[in-house]
C-alpha cells in the first residue's frame, strides 16, 4: 500500500452513523452532475462539503446534483433545506469577516450565502475573463483570503487544474497551475504550508507558501491507492492531517510529518468524501458518506484548530 507503511502501528477506529438525509429530501433521478461525473447513474443525493456554523449550532451540507444546501441542527438532528438553486455546490467554508458561507460551485464559481437571509451571490465567476473549470473545495485563511481548488474534469490525462487565492482587496494569486484533479485543502497552523488532495493522482501535495505570494518546492506528502482518491481534508489542534478517501470508506490520519497515525473506518459505506468538526467542545469529527447520504461521527481526543480551515469560529 503505497504511502501507508504496514509496519508502522496505527490506531483503527470506526465512525458510526450520526444522521442521514431524510426520505422526504431524496429525489432519485439524473442531473448534469450525474450525467457528466457519475456516468449517468441515478442519484437520490450526493452530499458533500460539511461545515459547522457554531453560532447557530448547525452543520451545513451540500447536495451536489440537485443544487441544494441543508442545515442539520446538532441538538435535534433535524434537516432543513436552506436553499435550492441552479448550481452544483461542493465545498463550503465559513468566512468570519463576511459572516457568510463561501461555496465552491462547479457551475457557478465561488459564491457566498448569508445563513440568516438565505441570499446567495457571486464572489468570483471568472479570472482574467476566463471561466473556471469547475471549483471543488474552499477554505478561508486568517486574513480572510479565500483559497480554492479549480478541478473541473482534470486528471492525469489533463493535469491543468489550478489552486487560487483571492485576497480581501480583490487581488488573485494562482498558487498552482499543473494539478491533476485538485480537491480538498487545508493549511498548517502558521499558514505557511498548504496541503492539497490531488484526487486522480491518489496523493496529497505539500505546498510551501512564501511571503511574495508564490508557492515553491511543492512535493508529495502522502500517497494512496484505489479507484478514487483523497477528497476532503481537515486538521486538529495537534497539527494532524485528516484525509477522506472517496472510494475506500477510510479517513487517513497523518502526523504533521506525514507518518501514519490512524485509520477511521466508515460503518456505512465507501464514499467518504469530506469532513468537519463539531459538537459542544469541537471534538466530534463529522464525515460525509456520499453514496448512502449519511453523516458519520466519531469522538476525537483533541479539538479542532480554528484557524485557516473551513470551520466556524
């Protein structure tokens, strides 16, 4: 198993069902997403992009094929439809300065949602006049800059995905231009290193960020196996890196050095796509299992690091 040495002892943990999308919200059919990315397979949902907005005690979840964003009350586990629109929302991030949820939308670019009014508006739909390939995931750093992956249909056959950073003043950095399917991303504590899941390369890249806004000496942090690849990512107070694998039903946990620390196994299905932190003390890891429309949960020994990740502060 490339990148996951079997001789290193690791913890094996299981994430169990927390809640699943109610029958009333399941709508079996096809969409542009299912035709283009799932080879026409019928889907009743495909949940992704969870974030915790602590101020209102809710998890927000996207449903890509049907352009929906749901809120899940963490006390009652009740689901409510926040918005349904003509889009393909994937990753979400809370923007503390704007008090808005930032959406990486495959069709619409980077959008912003006001969780109170439920109004949605574009943040950026083009760069230098050119439309994006199809944004996938997004985070917000301490300065309020929005960092997002533009994946589209890229892969090893077409390694032209990009990673962008949009500053509060409107400046835009192209951090990477040669990415085979850039997906989830997370920063280290001092925001000098960006970790990016390259799904079709089945790896996570380690990207040092420099004061001149450039990215240099990019390397491979970890490698995996399987038909899909690494998807959503997060980190914790200790600096451990959590990587959801989209087809193995596993969240891999690495130390900041890259060494394996733990495997978190899904009790429901293999489509572990993304993850976020929540619970009263921010020590519960929530994981989306997209094939079954289930949110998994597991208690962790330390809390989330609330900086440079797509969590509520």
